[in-house]
C-alpha cells in the first residue's frame, strides 16, 4: 500500500533522474568526450587520477575550486542562515501591516532574475566608484581593491550576492514554519509574562528545529554546488576565463562546465569524475549533519 | 475549507485539459519530424544562428534572404531560423539528437563540431567557382579546410576589437583628434598623458579581467610570433612576448581601475569621464544612442604603418550531413547563398559587421559605415584568437591569468612572458594536442 | 502591556527596516536606471530622471522579446509542473513520514543523493532520452523531468512531522483507508507546507535556464531563454532595455508570491483545526 503512494514519484524519478544520473556516474569511468559519438572506452580511475593529481591545468583548477569552496560554504551559510532565521522570527512581532509589507519585501531579491541581481552588485562593487565598495573602504575593508578580480575578496563578493539573493528563499520556508506553531503556546507564555524575546527562545526556536535543520542541510547541498553567481560575474567568451583571472572565484561546478565545453579528450568523462567527487563531498557533509543531529536531539 | 478544495480541483481540471491538449498536439510533432521531405516534395530546413540575427535589422535581412531562397529553389519548402547560442548548440550536438540542418557558430568550437557530428562536406560549393572561393581571406579559408582538403565550413563574420575615443574629452585635453589618429603606441601614451593632465581618466585597465586587451596588445607582435604547436607545446617563444607585457605595464599607469567590457567603464566613457574605450564593433549603437561624440581607431602599432593589434574572432557557417543527397544539396545551396558576395556585402553595408570575404571588405561600396572602414584595415592585421579549425586550444586566453600579475608588480615582464608560455603549454597538454 | 508591546514592536522593526532597505535599494536603483536619460551614467543613477525614456525602454523590451508569449508559455509549463510536484511529492512525503516499510531507508537515501549531483552532468543523457521519446519542445517534455523534485519532498516532510501520529491512528480506527487519510486529513493540515512548496517550486522553475533552453525550440518560449537572448555578450542591446525586461520578468513570480502568501495561515490550535 505504501508503495502505491510512492509510485508516482518514483516512476518519474526512475526514468528522468535515476537513469541519467547513473549514466553520468558510469561515464566518469570512461573516456567520454565530444568526439565519442556514442562509443566510449572504459578507462577505470584514469579520470579521477587526472583530476586529483595536482598536475596540469585541469587538476590545478579543480583543486583551486575546492579550496575556494572551503572558504565560501561556511561563510555564506553562517551569514545567510543567521539573517534568514532572525528575520523569520522577528517578523512575527511586527503586527499585521508590518508583517504583510516586509514579507513581500524580503522576498523580492529572490524574484529578480539573478543575471541582473548579480549585475547590479557588480556595479556597486566597481573599484573606486562603486557605492558598496566605497562603503566598505570607509570602514577599512578592501581599500583600493578590485573585489571581482582579487583572491578572497572575490569569494566574499559572491557571498554578498548570494546572501542578498537566497535569504528570501530561506526566509519563506522558515517563516512558514513559524506559522505552524500553535498560538495557544504563545498565549500561555504571555499569561506568564514572557517577553517576545523569551517566547522566541523557548518556544519558537525549539519547535522550529526540524525546519531549521532541513534548511541548513539543503543550504549546504546548494552552496556546495554554487554556480550561477560566480559564472555571471566572471563569464567571458572563452571557457578558460570562467572563474576570473587566477581562478579567484572558480568553483567545482563551473570547472565541470568548462570541461564539458572544452572538447578535450575524455573531457566529458573528466567532468563526470569531478561531479562524482563533488557529490561524494556533499554526501559526506550531509551524513555528518544527520549523525550530529541524531546525537543531539 | 471546502471552498478552497473546490478551487484546487478546478485548477487541476483546467490544467489537465491544457496538458492533454498540448500533449496531443505536441506529441506528434516532436522528435525527428522534418528530416524527410514532406509530402509535396519540398524540404523543410532548420537553420540555427545567433539571436541577434533574428532581431531588428538583421532579422529583416534574414527574412528576406529566406524568402528569396525558398522562391528560387523549388525543392525547399521553408527554412526555420532558430536562435541558439554557442553553449546550447554544443550541448545539443553532444547529445547527438535534435541537430539542425545548418548552423552558424563560433569558429572556436570548429574542432568540437568536426569530432562530434558529421559535418557536411562543402567542397562542391567552392570547386569550380573561383570568384566565390577566392573572395574569402586566405587565412580564413585555409582554416575552414580540413587536413585532407575538404571544406567543412563557410567563413562568415569576424571582428577585431576597436578603440573608441571620446572626442569631447580629447578636445578638453587639447588634442586635435581629427589630425591625430592613434598610429603608434607612443601616440597613444602621449594622448593618455594629455587626458590625464586635463584631470580626466584616460582609459580602463588593459590587463585585468578579460583576455581581449592583453591579447590585443600581443597581436601587435603577430608577425614575429611563431604561432603553432608541436609535440604538445606551443612554438611561440617567451622572448617574442616580452614587449607586449611591457606595454601592458605602461598602460596600467593610465588605468582608472575598471575592466574591459564592464558597465562602469562604458558608462564612464559615455558620460565623458573616460577618454579611450576598447570595445567590440557591435557596441557602437550604444554610444550613438547616448549622443556621445566619438571616433574609431584600431589598436595601435609599434611603428608608423606597422602591424596593428587586436585578436580576431571568427564565426563560421556549417552544414550537417543528413545522409540524404537531395537534402544535402539544398543545404549546400543555402550555405553558398549565405557566403556569397552579395549576401555578405549587404551584411556589412547595412549592419556594419565585418565579414570574412576580402572582396567585400575591400569594396568601397560595402564600406559605407565608418566602423566598416576601420574594420577593413584591422582585418588585414591583428591575429586570430586561436588556430581556428585545426586546434581546440584557445591559447591566447591564458594571458588573462598572467597579465594582472605583471601589472601588479608580482612578475617582471620577462617572468610574465615565461609564465604565459608555460600556461599555454599546459593548455595544449590538457587538450592532448 | 500595550506599551511594552509597541515598544518591542519598534525594536524589532529596526533590523527589518535595515534588511528591507538592503533588499530594495538595488531594485530601486535598477528602476531608476531604466527611467533615466540615456546620457546619464547608468552605474551611478539613484533617482529617476526621465519618465518618457523609461516608458520607451519598457515598450522596446516588451516588443523585442515577445514577452507576452514568453510569459504565457512559462506560466503554463511552470503551473503544470508545480501541480505535478505538489501531488507526487506530498504523497511521497506522506509515505515517508508516517510509515515504516522495507526499503524505506534506501529509497529515502536515493532521493537525498539525487540532489547532490550537479544538473550539468546528467542533462545530456536526459536530453537525449526525452528527445528520443518524441517529447522535445512539448509541454510534457519540459515538465515531466522537472516534476521530480526531491527538495519538495524534503520540505513537505518537515511540515508533516509536526502532525501527531494519533490523528492517523484515530482515523484508521474510524475505518478510513490509506489514501482517504492522506486526502482528507493530512493534506488539509499540511496547507502551509503545500503553499510554501508551491511558491518556491514555481519560482525555481520560472528561473530555470539550462533545461528549458535545451528542450525547447520554437513552440514553447521560456522566459529565461528570451531574456538570455537579449543579454548575449556578442551583440549590443541597450542596457536600460535589458534592465526593463528583467524587471518585467520579475513581476509574475512576485505577484504569485504575494497572492499565495496571503493564504498562509497562523498556527494550529489545540483542537487540531487550523483557523
């Protein structure tokens, strides 16, 4: 009986997701490339060795992209999640009109097509004249720095845009979650003289935990696959330019895309291998999160 | 709650109806339709091209050519023009399904196209028609010919980057711009100094962010660069590149920090806050619309009447072998028409884009627009971005990583040149060439 | 009590206003940019300066990219896909949340893992398969692959978890069948979850570029492709027109969001009925 309920989802899943997925993984062990035309040869771990060896352009770029990821993911999640959670909690205390208004406002960055969203921040961060980079320079950060083309600063630029854009998404989920908590609990607390801060701390957050966990987990999965924003910021007509000069904002999925379009021998196989490696990393982190939760809840 | 459930049900019903209708109408037509001649004997061909070719003036021209072709050729019913950009094209080609009959795409991916699909052998349209064949620039034509002598593409569009000068800014700086073109780098430095002295930013960075400017500088040395590759390494030597890096270092003095192609640089130029802007010819309408007073120059040479700079990009047209002789013949006829003198002349005359036919680019009638005149000169110099059609390595792009390190002082020009060659070799190794 | 409430309200207002400003300022600047004269430096514009120019840009944007058709097409396939997602994901979430059955862990694991492989990789085999099914450039072709949304299952499961098992038990005792419980009890109680999922999934599908651009040609025109065609770096399109186009493209999802979010309701009372 249970399987019947799962049938619609899994039948589509099997056809449209599992098959291409397995195909992609299988291809990482072959010399799949643009020239393959359907005939591929099994090459075992050759692609993996090539990517992880540290020698050669592909490998250097891929390892750099992983390094960038190491900085990017924790920073963007820490900042983004904190803001989204804070907003979702606070907004409930604003009263009818304030609530309705701000709810719409917080979502707008997510509704704006990312191309122009990233574009406007690019203008804001222009070296010298950009409003936001000037603001930062006033408080001593990044004085005279060309954010988009400098190591570390470039990553923070991506964080900035990502937090601006994605907070709307996380906010919506978290806020909907707060709506699911029974008002009776708040009323009872009110009678006991609790302030809104206390209500938040002792009622809302604990009850919101499952949703917070889900948002954070998905946040990791999503941040590890970051692609759109840095691609838009650094895109040029040549594939080697992806990620900016010196690969300052190169991330794994972007490097995969470069390998797909480069046309080198085993190019697609290498891209597949990079994808599998990334997937392994995501899987590991997710498993750790689940383990951690089980121990502490 | 019941009210809401009913609402949901209505929506579900309507959408299911929509779905069923569209699915029924769509299902039949999807897949491999159009590959065989339709019942009244005519072929329906599909042509993929860049999105700008289906819009505005270019779109009108394209419609006209399609109309002419269908009228002149009885065995062709229709040509459907679809806008697809390079990456979409590549992905579809790699998937091996849904291929068009002919397409226009960058020459950069020519190797990938040759490997991924059966390109139609276009030699028949060159053979026996000397006027057609010799009208192309020799370099482009050679590049579009495979090692075993088959023509697999029709060279189409090209461009070199240009320097736009804001003449209002130049006047303020006391430069008599009508009589002082940018002939040499020394001229350029002198004019930048004057602009700076007048308190206005001279130009953007010529080394950070994008390969166009540094590579454009390198192109000035093209006659002395031994371009090519052997045994997985480039035949270009570091010594040949040092002067380019020195020039980049000098140019950085005049930079206002913005990068090539950035909106900030363009807007500064348009509002008279920047004197010199390096940009592609297609950006000209932007300045006209903003009411800027400007003139167009090429990237200067090192000596008077020397070799001017700029990397050439090229777009070619290709046909896909459909395995049907009649269809292939129709495809060839379309491509011949598109590559013909008349068509390409109209292109240059009306839109101002430069083509790869030298008989067009040297024909004064075609060069009605200023930009076309400048491009015509530029195409006789410069340097192709890569070995189109015979290599998949975009070797000049490696300069984008090295140039900023030279201008920041991290590397000397000599070291920069060596790093550059190393990076290029790494690209060849990666590509297995 | 009332004083304290208003004081607190004011306090909480401050961070909201700050973030609200951060959210809206860029969009305001873009809006001003469109409504500015061509001779102004677009990058530095803060206030609109030319109403007429802005209107002409908007008109150009509307006509160049055939926005009416693109919006309609995108609306149709997005709505269709979201409907599909809601049905199959809520069912799957229902099964995963309340019941134990052999293979549950495996199937759930599979769902999670599928979120971890970047789309870029499996898009080529997927495209080939859908094409060979004859579904290229059709509604089914574009929608069915997108209906598989592990994220939706994930979200809905979190909203279901709050529901006590006892409801199911008592309904079962009353003789309700497996799917009746789903339809009559669980689904209504998951209302917030469903609305949230619907809005978010709609947004994601609206903004999807890679898959729609591959699978469509002439019959269906996704809005993301229409926009991508005018922001190509290889030829020039007036920046103000580009911005106008994107501001217009932003409106439908935003309106949908506002419309649906009005319906997200306040909590559950002790009796288990949502008011």
